[in-house]
C-alpha cells in the first residue's frame, strides 16, 4: 500500500496524517475549510484543531475530494458522523473496489441509527461491494500526534482486510490489534461518549472518584447490553475499543465529551457550550441515537436516558443523578 487518503481535517484526522506519514509514500489530507487548508499548507500546523504539532511536509493538503482520492489504496474517513453519508456520497464517483475504506469516526447516524461501517456500505454498494474496516481505541489526538505510544483496534468482517490495515498502519508508537467484531467495536466507540458526558457532569458537580468509578462501571454494563443485543461479543467491550476507550474518555482532561459534561455540571446550558467551541462532541448526537436504538432492542440504558433528559429536556444534573441512585434495587 502506497497511497493514503484521509478525509477530515479535524484534530484526529490531522493526528493520523502525522503518525501515518512515515508508513506511506503519499498521504493526502482532505480539509473542508478553504482557509484552514491554506493555513495548513503555509504553516504546517492545524492551529484550530491540533495546535502545537507540526504536520510533515510529505502530507499534501487539499480541499478537492477527487485529488485526495486519486490512486488511493486506503481511504480513512475521519469526518463527524453527521457528515459521513454526504461525504461518502460525494466520494462515490472517485472510489473503486480495490480501495480499503477505513472509518475512524465514532458515532451513530441520526434517523437511520446506522453505525459508520453500515453507512459506508449503504452508500457504496450502489456501485460495488466495499472492503470496510473500522479503527477505534483509547486515543487523544494530541498525544498520538506527539508520538506517545498508543494501541488501537482495527475491526473488519474480512480478516484479510483487518490484517492489511494492521500491517500498513502499525509503527513504533502506534500499535494495532485486529478484531472481527465490527459491531462491538463501533458501539463501544460511539456510546462511550455518552457515558463520558455523565462523568464530566459528576466532576462538574464536585463529586469524587467513587461516583465516577461507579458511573464508568455501570456505563460499561449498559454499553455491553446494547452491543450484545446487536450481535457483538461481550469480550470486545472488555478490550481497547470498549473499556479502554471508555476509561480514557471519562477521565482524561482532553476529552471533549467529558468537558461538555463538566460545564453542564457547573451550570452552563448546552446552547452556551456549543456556541463557544468549534470542536465536535459526538456524544451529544449519539445520546439520541443510542437511546432510540436501545428502545428498538428492548435494552435498558438508564445512564443514557438521564443524559438525554439533561441534554434535550433541560433536566438539572443533580435531579438526574438522584433518579439514577433511587432506581429499584437489583443484583449486579
């Protein structure tokens, strides 16, 4: 594999272009914003989404999808989940069956409730059956970009596809493990952001480690219930894309979703929080989709339910916490 196209110039897309640049002869980073693309070319730094880290000269920055995708062996999608269907549809004329399509987007599509790999297949199968993989794990973009060691999972229903990406992406500071459980990896990646908002709320209310540890543990339980109801393997949720990513996102200072919860717990409204940032906290949209998916599957997700009540109905955080603690008693 010689050519990598990265679609999405946010913090994670930029970090992946940095860590993967030595692994490919050509890396192209597609950026939506024309002004941002110009800045990246000129200063070799993403000052908006990933300041302080240099983008290698070998990474070509473009705003043209056709240019980014020309001759690509691997297409790595790192766009926000609510833009995924539109972008894959726009990419479709430039895609071919030889390409491996890797999703590094963590979320569920509103309305359809599809996972990102399902969105890709739904769009692309109009022309051909795509080779699809998903990439997930406990990673903060800034730390990966600085070369700090990280381990992630690449999941695909086709073992050869997963192993090809594992070999192509793995390097001295970026280690990949393969997994055939695409459902488990994607559900873990998406719903952990919902639980992370709750962890931030706890900290914003001034609560300590006991509460956050309980929230993480019970959050993992409801993520696992949903994932297994959809056909996932429970052991996947005990791995990097489940427990690993959940712990990092719930406790790390760099977590956007935790930060949203932190500010909610301190009394800010969601509208105030969203108006003050350009970054995307996937957990806000995922809360709605995960709750609807749980209802369709007949799965109980009390933490997700309370996050929805806080985010969409304005329920006070302390009231949501009280209702969680006063639920009927039951075995673990």
